[in-house]
């Protein structure tokens, strides 16, 4: 079984995009070699309210369990509980080139967005892919299940691992991004040319995993389509309809093309998509409510996870520090 690592930021509510693009695949890859992380340090790249950050970190951890991660099988922990992540991140920042980090499309997009919204672009937003590389490399990861938007960061991680290995000798396993076709790019329901992202940016276009199901159905029924009346998967010419087909396909284990069969009108397509999404969300929401009733248990699971993760991370960090020429410390 491949060694798997993936992470998710506790910012805003988890969306249908993060569920279909990532969390469901985390469950599919579950096993003793799978390590999953709520990456709270990554959330700090943009200003956060401390109480909200704490709440959202525990909420996301609870949601990961509700989706089906079994902590007696896989490892689940919070990034800041394992300080090796920030220690290795510095070695990665010094391995990455300035030009390489400048080319990250997510940095360019987010920096532009932050600049216009609040006039503040943090240094962390720029160096964040080095922290993400550290996250992945600490666990000798072979496969990284992610949505399409994270592919470039995993490519950079590969480049950094190879560069470090060639400069300092074999130290890191070189990982591969695993982007499954179904649900890899769930788009905004109101603007299907952009990725479904935070609810505050596009309330009508974003579906939260924990959102009230009546509201979920309403949003899908009101999704933007086009003025033709033909149901066909064509993301360029028909982004809205194609997004609905991708969502319907991902929720019913079919390709978007397969999901299109039998529809000639948008009304029935929207209705069935709304029902398919509700059927996926309903049991997750029920499990979430049960787990959220016992927050102490979630915290216990996270501390066991941090201990397990920390043991592996400490060994990899020590190997990298030795290879780069740092003198071993007293511990
Ligand atoms: P984040 O927190 O923005 O997203 C978490 C995961 O959800 C996927 N995703 C989507 N997939 C399909 N359609 C969408 N609309 C959609 N929105 C989000 C993302 O591709 C991702 O897989 N930098 C990462 C977190 C991270 C990480 C890591 C991931 C930190 N360290 C190490 C993997 C390995 C991020 O910001 O993802």
C-alpha cells in the first residue's frame, strides 16, 4: 500500500468542492500508511480571528471523521501539534528559488485578491508552498490525493525533493499528486468559470458540506446554465451544465458524460443533481452531529494522531538536518 499524505485548511466552511475533490478520496485511500492533516498554519497566510480559527480547526477535524476517516486505521492530526513541519519548512524555503515561488498561480491569484481586499499580502502567502512541501516530505509520502488546484504545489514539492536529494544525498521520497477525474474541479454554481471556494465570496455559488439541505437544493436549482436546451458535457462551451454533470457524476460514481445520458432538459438535471448531493451530504451531517456532541473525544483522537505523526516526522527532520550540515542538538 502506498504511503499517502494530504491536508486541508480550516478556513471558511468545507465545501462540496473540497468534499468531492479531496475528502472522499482521503477515505478511499485510507489505511495504516495514510496520514491526514488539518493544516492550521496554512490558514495563517491570511489574517484570521483567533477564536474562529480554533473553532474551524476542530470543526474540520470533526468533519474529516464524519466523512469516514477512521482514526484506528489512518492518522489524523493538527499541523501545529507537530512542530517538525515548520522546522523542515525553513530548509524547504532555502531549497526553493524565489522565481519558482513567484510562479505559483495560486500565490498570484490570492495576492491580487488580498491586495484589493485588505491591502496586506503576508510573506507567508508567498512561502507557503515550501511549508506544504515540508508537510508532504516529512512522511516519506508516495501519493498526495488533491483537487486539480493543488497539482502545481505538488509538482514544486517533487522538484524540491529532487534538488535536495541531488545536493545532499538521498533524503526524501519523491511524491506524486493523485488527482481523480471525478470531482477534481467543482466550480461555483453562480460563476462556473471559477472554482467553488469560500462561501463568503459567493454565497449563492458555494455549497457547504454542513449546509442545511433545503438551502443546498435551492442553490442547485438556481445554478447558472445557458440559453441552449441541450444537456451535454462540454466545459468550455457549457460550463454551468458541465459543472452540474460533474457533480452528479461524482455523487453517483459515474463519469460526467455517463451522467448526461437520458437528460434533454435542465430542470430534471438540476432536480436529480440536488437529490444526489443531498443523499451524499445527509449521512455525513448526521455523523457530524454525533461526533460534535463529544468534542473531548475529537481532541483525544487528534492528540493520538499528533504523537503518531510526530514520531515519523522527527526521524525525517533529523535525516534532513544531518544531510544539510546542521550539528545534532542535545536531544
Ligand atoms: P485547500 O484547503 O484549499 O483545499 C483542500 C483540498 O480540497 C481540494 N479542493 C477542491 N477540489 C475540487 N474542486 C474544488 N472546488 C476544490 N476546492 C478545494 C483541494 O485541491 C485540496 O486537495 N495547500 C492546500 C492544503 C495543504 C496540502 C498539504 C494538501 C497543505 N499541505 C499537503 C496536500 C498535501 C490547500 O490550501 O488546500
